[in-house]
């Protein structure tokens, strides 16, 4: 490992994120958007660029792009223009990609990220709509096949201001962006399916300098881990180069994750010239202000606002509120349980301690839980009320979390009702004292651990149903007495 920190330089990063909109059909054709099907099953004459085929804009995609823009606090432009971005590639039959260039649908937004407990605001420069290209499948050194299922799938490109300052901030930005896009239903943003891909522009400048340094752009980062690792490596490389008196040359680069290595794809001299121009097949996209207002009013509560509300309304710690709002589904589940239970705090603790760790163990999310929020709340309540000991309640929860069940009925059926009757507990304690004279003796001799041993005996005799607090109290009284 070389120098991890380079105090002489400030790091500057801007991200371009491509995100697949959650539509059923493509941006300009009726072909289905699907993933994992046999190649070339979802193509029309538009996807194939047959002569005379004309694009027809997907209204749903426009709505979702606007939702994304509103969620990121952008200005939504009532008029935007589709442009042709010209380049040749085998998986691009038209010879151009339809995108937006000079007049994108959204500009000037922001995304707040949390880094090291601090909230930081990252500017969003623009969001434009565009179609995805097809996919080239390389087999060995000589054969390449083209799959056009992805050709024309609707995307938004979300371009950030150069406001990010570290690989860690890149990770936080991508995670928060994914969370928001999912909340508003604009995208499933599943990175494993290529629905969220990121290009990272990285430059360094001497500490305190205000003009931007020369950037290099790392293309096509397709996981959070790769994005963070690539940026970290690129920062190291540039810093080492500058330390050695070199200069950074603007370039487009790639990241080989297996080797943790950055490689140059092309330098500025062979920079792309896309010869953008407005697509003559498409009239300007006009979205009336009333329609924009309608989309705005249908937006759900966004995660940051919801976390703030959870913290104040349910008296939760800020961190806990953030965890419970990490996905809309989890936040909904919590709120249903909280309302069934009557207090949010206890429910929140149980979710964070018991439910989330169980989800983690199985590597699933809240959708996998079969237990209803109401039944969950009922179980928490039984534990709160001392009707079931905490341990028995937790064990029962793990048993029914993924299969469902009625906690009330199960507690009855199995006789799990806690023993809190003082007479019964006194009898159990007396029995434990009588049959363990040695422990009683060592307790008297000052060995405080013996109390725990005796507690254990009582709990065992009660089959875990005795209320531990009361048992401890009675034991201490009898022994200390
Ligand atoms: P393109 O890459 O298509 O030429 P831009 O020039 O608009 O597009 O920049 C794209 C991204 O690069 C934006 O996220 C922007 O914030 C970022 N960026 C631009 N200049 C720099 C720089 N010197 N250092 C780091 N990021 C930069
Ligand atoms: Mg770029």
C-alpha cells in the first residue's frame, strides 16, 4: 500500500449516473423491457432501425424522469428536446443514440448525503432522458454477437456537480441516489441487472486551489464497491503522478476490479465528437405545468423527510430513524407495526435488534417477512407487558418471522405465558435454594456469581417462563435476608 492520504491535494469528483427507468416498454418502441431473456426477443423495427421506422415517445418514461427530477429538487423544464448523439458501434443499429443535449428535461437539483454523521449537499447539474444501446457479447477472440433486447431501454443520466471529495462520499452519493430513485418508483436501480451504472470524473488540485484540475473519467462502474475502489485507486494514481512531478492528461479510463487497476481507453486527442443535433423525427417534448404539478403532488414522502419525522414523531434516535427509512417497504412495515402497537420506540428497537439481523443473516429484505406487522406488534406487546419473557418472545419471533403465525395462539398453545405469580415464583426460588446448598454457601462467602447460577436453575425449572427481574429480586432478598 502506498500513501493513503495526500494532504497536498484536494480531490474533486463529479458523477454521471445512468439509471434505468421502471417502464414496461422501451423509450421509443412498444418492445418489452426485460432482463435475462434469450437474445433479440424484444425488438421491433424501431429497435432494429429498419428504414422508415419512427420513434414514438413512452409517456410513462417521461413521468418517471420527472419524478426523479422532482425528488432531486431539480427545475423541471416544460419544454425539452431530444437530440441525436452520433457514433458507430455494432450494438447501435441506427448509428446514433437518442438523448437530450442542450435542453434536458431537468436541471439544477441537489442530493443531500450523510458522511461521518454530517449532512453534505451535492449539486445535481442536469438529468436528461436517453435510450440504452444493445449489448455486444464477445466470445473468445474472434466472435462477437449482438443482443438488442436492451436497445432502446429508457434511461435517465443524472449528472452531478463536481462536489464530491472522496471515495467514501461517492459511495454515500450512490447509495442515497438509489434509495431516492426507489422511493419514488422511478427505478428499481438494481446494480446487478445493470440498472444503475456510474462514470466517475476524478481530478486533483493543490490544496486551496480554486480552479479545477485536469480530470480523468472512469467509465461504467457497475457496483458500489467497484465505484468506491476505482475512485480510491484513481486518486492514488493521480497523487503519485503529481508527487513525481508529472501532469495528468485528460483521458477516459476503465477499471479492472480483479487487478484493482485503472487502464486508459482513450485520451483527449481522440475524444469523441458526437455531432449532436436535434432529432428531426421527434418534436420537442412539452409537459404542461399542470402535469408537472400533478406528478409532484403524487410523490411519496422522501426518505430524509421521513427519517426526520420518525425521529420527532416516535422519539427515535437519528441513526435508528435513518435505518428504518432505508427502504420505503421497511419504513411502511415499521409504521404499520408502530400504529398497531401504540408506541414506535419499542417496535423500532425490536425491528433493529431482531428483525434486521434476521434479514441480514438470510441476505433478504423486508419483503421476505411473512409475519404481519400487526402480529409482530402483538408479540412485542406481550413482551412489554411481561406476559412472555423477553427471551421466549425473541425465540418465538425468529420462529415465525419468515413463516408467519399468530403469537397469541402460539403462546397459549405452548403454555409460554410468563410466570409472574409471586407465590409460584417464591416456591421455585425456595426449591432452587433447597437443592443447591453449595451455591448458597459460596454466595454467603462472597461469590456473587452464585446468584446467577441459582437464577439459571430457577429459569430452567420454570422452562424459561419465569420473569427474570422478579426472580432476581426474590433470590436476592432470600439470600441476603
Ligand atoms: P462530459 O463528461 O460528457 O464531457 P461534463 O464536462 O459536463 O460532461 O462533465 C461530466 C461530469 O464531470 C460532471 O459530473 C462534472 O461535475 C464532472 N467534472 C467536470 N470537470 C471536472 C473536474 N475537473 N474534476 C472532476 N470532475 C469534473
Ligand atoms: Mg462524461
